[in-house]
């Protein structure tokens, strides 16, 4: 059974690489991406 994972996502190259590496593994299932937004920075 795969371990379900929620990945903290910044949108940068490190996040993209982490997602790619997790998706290649047979023991993890990425079930969602978590990102933060702030009103101060308009994101």
C-alpha cells in the first residue's frame, strides 16, 4: 500500500524536482499540493 503524501509546493525548481522524484517512487502517492498565499505580497 502506498503512503499518501501532501507536498508543500512553492512552484520553484526544488518543489518540481521533489514532486517528480516522489511520483517515480512506488511507495508514495502524492494526493495534493499545499501552497501558501499572502495578501501582503499579492500571491
